[in-house]
C-alpha cells in the first residue's frame, strides 16, 4: 500500500470517526429532548388524574390507574397490568419512568407517589403513546445516516485530493533522488516553493546534493591533481632506472642519476603521506589530549634545525596549553616551519612565536603576491614563483585541515621582511 493511499485512508477514517461521534451525540440529544417532552406530558397527566378536594377523581381524557398504599387498585381506566415495582411506589419507593409495549403500541409509563400532606397514601400510574416520538426519531436517524454517509464519502474524496496535493513536494523529492541514483548527476535540484516543513526539507535536500557535489568534485580534483603530481617524479625515476639498466652512463652521471632518483622518491614519499592525510578529511578521528603548545613547537624546531643546519631559528615560546591531536598538530607546525625554511635565504632567520593558542611563523623571503594570498592554503595550489621549488602544494593545505579539525584558523599575511603564517587554536583553561 502506497504512502499516499495510507494517508488518504487515515484521513478518511479520522473524519468518519468524527462524523459518527457527532451523529451519535446528535441522536442522544434528540432522544433526550423528545423523551423529556413525553415525561412532561406524563407529569401533567398524573396531576390531572389526581386533582380534587380531599379525594381522587378521573378527568376522562387522561389514562390512569390509582393505587392504594397497600398496592391495590383504587380507581382508573388504564388497562396495563400493575407490576411489583409500581406497587412499591405506592408504599414510598421513588417515582420512575418505564417504556413498554401494549397492544402493539410503544408507550412510556410514569409511576408517581400520591401524597396527602407529608404522607404517601398511594400511587398514580399514567401512560402516553410514543409513536409520534418514535417516528420523529426515525426520521432524524434517517437524515443522520444520509447526511453523515454523504459527508464521509465527500471527505474521502477531499482526503484523496489533499493527500495528492500534500505529497506533491515529496514526489518531486523522490523523483530527484531516483534521478540522481540512476544518472549520478549531482547537479539535480528540487524546485522549492513556500516555507513550510516540506519546503525546508526540499531546501535541505538541495543543500545536501550541493555538499555532495562539492565533495565529489573535490575528490575528483584531488585524484586528477595527484595523478599529475605523481606522474612527473615517476617518469624521472623510470628514465634514470632505464639509463642505469643499460649500463652506458659514465660513473659520475650514474651517481647523479641515482641521487636524482633518491630525491624524487623522497618527494614521492612525502607526497603520498600528504595525500593520505588529506584524503582522511572529516573521517579523521582525532585523539585529543591536553598539549603544551610551547613544548611541542620547541620539539619541532629542534628537528628543523637538524634538517636545515644552515638556517637560524629565533623562538619566543610562552607557555600555552591546548586540546588537540598532538600528531596532527605537530605535522601542521612542521609544515609551517618547512615552508618558512624553503622561502628564507640561506642563513636567514625563521621566527617562531607562541602566544596563547597562536603559533606564528615568519620567514624572510620575498613574500606572497596579492593574487596568491586567497588561495595559498588550497590543495595543489602553487604560485608561479613556487614552481621551481620542491613540493606539491599540499603542506599548507594540511595546515588548514588541522586548524579546521581543531576548531581553529590558519591565516597568512605579508610581513615587512617576508610572509607571516598564523595557526590559531582554542586555549584550554
């Protein structure tokens, strides 16, 4: 059974239950009113049957029976048999009404006590024909069934129309999802009208498709860029190996080919490591712990000194503690320092400062062109001046990924002496 049919049935059943309840209430109220009128008639008949001065006499238009206090019949013209319950009223039991049938007629009977002063001296029984009441109730019942049934049928038709109108946005969503699943076209979008819940759902669906399109596009660009970056060093290594296999190179050229292959392989190792780090993206599970930022930076600087003994490192490390994944954070800071080493002249200083949760690395290189500043942290982006330098343009992208993963920021600006990079992280208490 489709959702549309279920919705229509639920709406129709709800309306049917409501109409049935209202009809039952209307029937009960009508019956109560008609019987109330009959009861008033019986009370009037009982009064007329017993009016007199010091005794009882019959008004010929009223059917009645008078009972003595012992339950015996004193007078009357009513042919109904006297019951035990009616005799009890003559001895002081409460008045009561009852419906019965006599000679094929549906009648209502009142048995009421007779009093003389404060004493019960008997009872009066009187009856009235309910044929007119039954006829009126039958007509009311007929119209209730007719109008109620027609209302339920009309409600079912309206429920089908409302269900179709209400589910139209969902059908559009379903069609869009099926189209994406069948074609893989993530550019599919759903037209959004209004601002109700379904419109918000369609908006979120479009946003989800847009995010998925961006993610898939980023993955495709990553693969394409990675393929391009991998192709060059692999080609160089293969060429050198082919030359070495032929054995025709002089000793000095063979050594140079081996050295070049080793350098290219080191670059490949770094590139693959960076690619793996970036590919993890949001799926990365951080192992967060309290990290003394100044101590971590000091450790990274010591390793940088070993790798670049020709450089001068100037540090100002104030104590600071952050909640972070120490491995990822160390990688990001190392990339910032390596970038500064790459751009600073030999012997030139690299300045590293830690204040609060901010790590600032300043080089003394040529700085960054204004058109390159907005894209400096993009994956595989390399400025025109950087294409002669080693690297694949992933180091700074990892810095931004690390900052984002920890709820921080990575920024860059030109300093008077070069470029200044800032990695800012939330500080723990």
